[in-house]
C-alpha cells in the first residue's frame, strides 16, 4: 500500500518523476514485459502472392478476428484516412575499392559498404568492411562514375558524400547494389531478383530507406482502388527507414534506451488532409510504425503541422497519441521498440493476447509476414 506516501515525489529517472495521488501505483516498464517465444518456422522468408492475400488479424477492444488483408475494407469506415509512407528502399549493399598511392606505387583494397541512413544534408551513414584502415578524406570507388568521399568516422560508422545525387544516384545503386534484407532473413538466405520487387511498396517514390515500411507491402493497386472507391482517403508522408529499426533494446529499464534517428517529412498538403479528417470525425490510421512515428512527431503541439527533419521519437506505454486512431502493422520482434509502440496504442496485456493468438493460429511474422489492424 502506498496511501501513506500520497502527494510525495518519487524519482523514476534523472529527468522524470511521478507524484502518487492515491493508493494506485505506477509500474515502470521493463524489457522483459515485451518478450515472447517465437518458433523459428514462423519467420517469413518470402511474402505471399498476391500481396493482399496475406492474413489480417483485427484487434478491437474485446475481440480478435482472423481474416485476409484483401478484406481490410470491412473494418474501415467511409471518411477514414490511411497514412502511407512513400519512401523507396535503395539497394544499400555495395562493393567498392580504396585506392592509395605511395613510394611503392598504387595499391587497391576492396571495401564492402552497407548504407544505413541518410541525413538532411544528403550524406550517408554507412558501415564499412574492413573499416580500420579507411581514413577521413579518402575516396571509395564503386565504378568509373560512382564514388564517395569519407567525411567522418566514428564507432557508429562512416559518413559518406557521394558524387551523384537523386536520379543519377538511384540509377547507379540499382545497377551496382543489392537489396538490404532484414538480418533475420539475410541470416537464412541471400537476396535475389525477387526481393527487388517484393521488398518495395507499389507506391514507393522517394528514395532513401534501407528497410521497407513493411506494413505497406500488403497493398496492391487493386486494393488501393477499392479503398478509394469506397470513400477511404489516402495521405502519403515520407520517413526514410534506417537500419536502426532492427536494433534490439538491450537495457532492462526501457527509459534508458537511446532511440535511433530517421529523417522524415510531412508536407503542408498532407498535414491539411489529416487535420480535415480529424475535424470531420474520421479516423486517421497510419500504415506502419514509421508513418505513425512521423505523424506523432509532427503533431506534438496537438494538431498536425507541416514538418521535416530527424525524429528519434520513442513511443512506449503511457504515450499520448494526438493523431493516430489505430494502426496497420506487421508482427514484430520480441523486445523491440516497435512492439513497445504497439503496446502503447492498445495496452501491453491486450497486445500479449494478440501475439499469443497469432502464434496459435500460425500467422507469419516480421517483414515478409502477415498484418494486423489494431484499433484502440
């Protein structure tokens, strides 16, 4: 019983505290609250075809429904708005060469480059193998036309400035690079030609991601047309997904976790559309955790506004949602920030029931897996 402490401050973290106002108590969330056992055979190594034929689990306040993603329209209302992330995944794995000249002549060394994320200046954070002998100011050559200059070097990786940008850069990456599959897939098979299409949404437009906004992979043109004809509006925003999305949380007290940062943009047109839907009483449902994180970043003042920049928003239970009225998302890794976000939306215990049901019904998990519609 904490009644005798009512009204007193209790330190939870160097930057926060709670005040106990009654006999109720505050539970500090631990990493173990977001753990579960998943048999390896539940990890999807390939998507289903057609895209919309994947399973769909619908979680409402007191009910779990098993359906097919092509039937998504059954669970939406006229006047609802879906928010899609139109980022485009780039073939982020490259092989290059480092060239040096000395008294002994010209030496060439092979370098493997994995692009991780792009910043507002258009420079790339990347991992190099081997990295020890690469120096700031050096250039890495990928062919006769594409090269990158090393601007900085840290334990997090290299900062690279490429000599080509926009369409010319995209064209070269498509010719030279490989699709960066998630580690839980890449550890079991190599990327191939099928992934060039499978790991890209049908509405991908703005290049910059090294991981797909995977909830959006379930949409095909036929389903998008059906939703539009029914009266479901679509708004597109851009968040370039970085490799940090796969980083596990390693601290037991989740408030100590340092969230990765990703660049995103909500333009004025998108913000106006979303505000219009909210004012009319429609629901705004982001497709994927990336879209949700972005619109909540852009609406910290309450209503959403045009916004662009780097976001490291970390959404955990107790978070106050200003815009999202639901979420379409895949099934996520244990102990992941994505799982914590979903818990914040519908509650930790309810999400545990959802995942237990999904495992019992043999849903397919992670990037190429099945989808869920979570409605608070």
